[in-house]
């Protein structure tokens, strides 16, 4: 009946020496171990970035506090942003991608396993280099986007910004290599029969995401080269007092920075696209449109960058052009939300923790996306840009979007990675603590922005309502931290004592559930011939495969 | 397409964007120059054109090396590769000589926008040439050691390095046109 | 809406933005309501039941996909047109008109040069009520941003790239604002106060600002006046009538007429002025004002002098 096939061999490498213990982890080129290493490092940085946030929220809990000096506060928000973006969200998503993509396409490993290892280590060590700045005279303090001329030598002469630049360059090279690796992997190592139009949506999103990485990372690398040249070699590319252009830095930076935010969300869209169908017991609604809209988003993400610059004075004409592109990019994003909702409609919802986070994602990311549309309307941006309304917007999309999706992904795939189920009881506590904490922290910030509170301020005047809302936000932040700690606790207790998972605890449909939990080093003995988008569904229901169902015109 | 070739092709895609940004910086300050030396009054176009011919020829010799490898296996391959390295190396030497001359005339990195963007753009290209020459040298050395005998498998290395080298040359076509020829616009 | 500055427009420009903002908020809220209602219904209605069986697999519908692509797209086209109209109303082109005030952002204070009258103010900007004032916005160092939400959009102060802003107030009063682009240590205390006055009051204010205060000769204030020159305050600060004419720090000619110190960091009282002179970091930590290690007597003298500069 089903003729299983051995997956394509990875390019011939000498047989690896088998190491034990720590050495095995440090020398591994196995994508599964590297995926877990990504999780460990990104989670560690998540805790550090979280502590930076909590210190800031304590400083802002009431007006006029002196918990930290203004300069320390500036280092904190710079490091918090840089850490969360480059050392947490992107690497954590890379962790999911590294672990899952080869499994989902029925391969033994990535196309370039050693390059894969280089990607992880460059990213982790780049992060350590960045943090070394605290010991070397001060962390970077010019904001995570290091606007010139503030980031130039004349205004920030200590080495912090240099550590920012070089640390990010190192991290960027690792990430770039990872993007390259995923593209070649997905193109060349798919199981026989698996067409590009049949890959799991997580793989598709990871694939498109890798193109974004490939095209966006060089932009920040080049920008950093020029900034470092200004700072070390005394050129003036971005220095108006030397004839340079401060606006050029912004164009360059956001030329990277905008695709970067899509790099932070596309794999999360992929996670949602895997969880929602399985926990609704229905195939994804509108696969082609979810996939196609991803392609649209990827293209458009390179056309909207200057919507970060509406207040800079580019002129109404260019403001309007970028506004149009920005509004355009909202459309494919909305399509996805509708498709996920349509997937759930008529289903048999299993409200496990993974699905709870997916649902929270849908609501929260929608809010974040809608405030994004508000920002695309130029005059509204003229009031709200650079205020706490922006802070709310990007936390709703990055935390409420990417992080919620990743929390869901942990509950979904932890059984596969460890062989144990995470506790649903602790999971529900974590869910509610996280979601309520999140909304308390960030929802009020929309109002603070509308009331006139700028961002990146170490304190604020005692204007009506400001103190109350800031206090609520601080309280929420601690609640959120408690929720995150509960996840750590859940992993800790479940790793050794959790219920055993078996190969396929969720009755899933993609290839990773075909093999054992955790998978053996070579992933699969054999993979079945691929004839549809849900290979395991086809395998389990040979009389009602997707091809049959689709043909029946449903 | 082999994995190695696809990998290098993807790398090239990313490098295109990297150079694009440096090109934009150059073009922007060419359009809005400040005071100080410009391309038109600092650069020796005919001399650089001559050195560029050497670089472009190295693409041809690289191609010949590949053809040799495909047909006869090993013989002649090393010669073509070494020729490629010599031509590419000559180009680099020419560029270093040009840099020294510019510096002696006060056209330095931090002198003005032209200086900064010129040295950054051509400098990064030069680094890419150097990396390419190193890669070609490694392939040549392996050929001489007799390690590239299994054509089926080892042609990937050739294709990858070759593709990269042609890319480096193509970038120079763009830079030469933009910096040296356009200087007179 | 009172208390929410961006929804409390007190100028024609701010009003046009606010109207659009409210409209968009309704639109966005409607979409939010739609999405959340659907999800709520789904969670209540389609929960897994033991007798549930297998749901009917539905792979998609081209018609539905096109519909929910087209409707958002068309809505956004409509919004785009309203947006362009509002951009013009909120920020009309200055044309050939010359600016009335040149506002220059410094780390960390706002310089305001009244180009017609010659008044030089700092942080507190007086304007005549009901009159559109064209402001040029510049920076002397890094990027700042001038933002008074009840009156106008925000606009960046970019070194090397002057921008313009229309400043107008419907009614007399004080309007609070802030620097809205991170500009270093004391970005938080680079606050703005726009004071709209009747034409008569405004003219009186300008006349007062242009008057040259007499330099006191005796008493504590007289001692302070001598210290102002001797202690190198003149290297950063201007007081018309003294050798000081630098603009590194704010113009102090009429400092006693201002309501705050340190661009909003503290109320302008005698006590706070003394505290500022004794230890600037206690009011605005890490500002560019050095601590001169003044003796109590010297600080009191300088305070007394500055208090005469109304």
C-alpha cells in the first residue's frame, strides 16, 4: 500500500564521533540539538531582557523616582530592545525552525549542518559580546535603532554603541547564514513527492522568512559598517555637522528594520497555522491564500520602511506613498486572521494550552495590527509616533503576537522534543497569568500615548492619570514575569515527571509526528510517499485522503 | 542545482543587497557632494580601466578552468586556476597602488564624503576579491594534491567558487561604471 | 476628550487630526469587535464534544477569500483619501511665507527666536491667540522633536534639515508639550509650554522680553551680578546687558518670568533656583550644567541676581 522511502542522504560527511554530555552539545551539528540550544540561549536572554524591563517599570511606577540614573535607564531600554529583538524573538523562532523544518519535510538534517552550528554559536557569542559592554564602560545607550547623530562619536563617545554595532554584526552574520541554510534545505531536501505547494505552512512561512533574512540582514550589516566607519575612522556619513545626513541613517536602518519585524512574525504565523487546524480537527481553511498572502507580505515589507519617518519631514508626497504601501500590507495580514478563524469555525475545538495561546494570539495580534493601521494614517502618526502608543503597538504585535505563538508552540512541540507532555494544569495558570499580566501592562499604554507621554523617558511629570496608568502597567509587568516563570517551572517538572507523550500525542498530520518522541538522530527510518498537505492524515485515513476529500468538492 | 551552488547563489543574493546599500551611499553623496576632492579630479580612469581588464580576464580564465575540469579531469585545470589568481592578484595590487596614490594626494577616508564612500565601496569589493582569491587558491591546491578526482562530487566546489568569482567581477562592472565612468556626469 | 491630549484639540490643525483619529478609531474598533465576537462564538459553540464526531473538512472558498480581501482593500482606499485631506488641513504648505519663530532644539532645552521682534525665549513659547504662527524647527545638535498635542502634529528637529510647523491656539491658556525624539540623558526633561495670550498681552510680553534689565549694583543681587561674569557663567548663558552672549545654555535675560526651570524639571521658585545652582544634578541629573561647587553665599547671591531678571 504505502511504499515508504528512505529520505535523501545529507551530503557525505565523515561519521561523527559520538560524544557524551556537555561536549556532545558543544560540538553538535545535529539540527535538533541546535534547536534546543537556540531555545536555551534565547530563553536566558529573555529572562535578562525581562529583568531590564522590570527595572524600567519600577523606575516608571511613579513620577519623579530615582531608582536608576537617566543614563542607566537609557542603557536599559537600549539593551532591552536590542536583546528582545536580536537575542530572543529571532533566535527563539530560529530554534523552532531549526528543530522542525527538517522533520516536517522528511529530511535527516539541514543542508549545511556545520553552517547551522556556526549560526547558533555566532548569535550566542555575539550576544555575550554585546553584554560585555556593561563591564567595559557602559552598555549602548542610544536606543536600539541608534539614530544619528546621537549615536555618533560626538554625542556618545563611550564604547557602548561600538559594542552594539559589532555585537549586532556578529549576530547578523549568524542569522544570515541560517536564512541561507533554510532556503537550500527546503529547496533540495524535501521528501520525495512533497511539492512546494504541499509543504506544511510552518515550513512555507519559514522559507519565505529566510528570504527576508537573506535580503534584510545585509542592509543592517552595511549600515553598521558605515556607522562604525564614522565612529572609528572619523568619517561623517551620518553626521550633519560634517556634511552628512542624519536622515540617511534612518532610511538605511528602517530599510532593514521594517523587514526585521516581519522576520519576527512570519514563523509565528507558521506556528499558529500548525496549531489551529490540529486543535480544531479541521484542515487549514484557504491554504493557498494563507501561503500567497505570506508572499505578498514579504514583497511589501520592503516598500514600507519610511512609515517610521513620518515626523522627520520627508514631505507630504513621500509620506503619502509610504502610507499607501503600509495600508496595503495590512490586507494580506488580515486575510490570514480570517482564514484562521474560518478554520476554527465548524471544528471540534480542543482547548489545550497550545490552542489557548493560539486564540490569545488571534485577538491580541489583531489589536496590534489595527493600531498599526492607525499609524499608517499619516496625521494620526503625527500625533502618536514616538509615544507610549507605539510601545503598546509593538508589544501587542511582538509579545502578543510572536511570544504568544511561541508559548503555544512550546506546549505543542515540547512532547515531541522531550518525550513528555507539559502539565496542562500549570499551563492554564501560566496562560491566564501571562495574558492578564500582558493586558494590564500594555493596554493602558495606548492611553498614556494618547495623553501625551513620549517614549524613552526615565520619568514623567505628575499629570492627571499618568501616575495611575503607569502604576497599573508596572503591576502588570510583574504579573507577566510570574507567568513566564511558570513556564520555566512547567518545563522543569515535566521534563522528568511529565506524562509520556508517545510519537503522536495530538493526533497530528505533519511528518514530525511520524517519528519517535524525541526523534532518533537520523530523524526517520523511512518516510511515506507524500501525496498531499497532511501526510499523516493521508496515512491514517487512506480511504479519505485530502485528495479524495478535496475532489468530493468540500 | 547542487546544494553548494545554490548556497553560494543565495549568499550572492544577500551580498547584492549589501553592496546596494554602499552604492546608494556613494550615489547619494555623489549627487550632494560637499567640499573637497571629487571622483572627476582624483581618479585615474584609464589606469583603473586597464586593471579592470585584468580582473575581467580572470573571469574568463576561471571559466576555462571549469571547462578543463569537466572535460579532461585534472590536466590544465591548475594552470588556468593559477592564471586566475595572478590576474586577480594583479588587480588587487593595482587597487592598493591606487589607494596609496590617493592618500598621498590627500584623498583620505575621512577627508570628505567622496573619500569615505569611495574607499568603503571599493574597499569592500577588494575584500571580496581577496576572499575569492583565497578560495580559488584552496581549490588549486586541492587539484594539485590530486584531491579533486571524483568529478561527480567535486565539481560542486568548482561551481560554487566559480559562481562567487563571476559575481565579484560583476560587482566591479557596476562599481567601475558608477564610480569611474559616471564621475564625468 | 479632556485628559487625553490628542483627543482634546484646541487649534484648527489639531482639530482636523482629531476628527480623523476618532473616525479611524471607530472603524478599527468595529473590526476588533467583529473578530472578537467571531472568536467568542466559536469558542462557545464549537468546543469539542464527546459525541462530536469528525468535523466536516472545508478547504476554502475562492469567493469568500476575494470578498474579505476586497472589502478591507476598498475601506483602506477610502481612508487614504480622507487621510490626504487631513494632511493638508493639519499641515498646510508654508508657501513663500517666512517663519515667525525659529525654534532650535538643544540638548536639553528649546531655544525660541522671534524673528520679527528679536525676542529670545527658552522652553516657554508665547503666541498671540487665534493667529497661525509659522515655526521653523531646527536642531543645534542631535534629533529632537517638538510636540504640543493639543495644538499640532509633532515634527522632528533634525540637524541640517529644517522643518516647519503651524502653531495656533483657539483660546488663551497654557498648552503642555514635550520633546518626542530620544535625544540623550535628559530627553525626559525637555518639556515645552506654549502660552497663548490675547494680542495685547502678547505684545506686552514681547516688550517686556525686549527690555534690558538693569544690572543691580549693590546688595546680594549686585554680588550675584559680578559672580555671573567672574564665575564663567557667561561662557554658556546670555543675559542681555552683560558680556554673556552664548547659546549653549538657555538665555537668562528674563529667567524670572518663566514658570519652570530645566525645561519643566522643576517649578521656578527661589528655593529651586538655589538648589539648581548648588547642585544641578539634584534637579536634572546629567544635564550639561556643571556643578560649580558654589559656596552657600555665592549661590544665594546668584539666586538673588537672577530673581531680578523679570
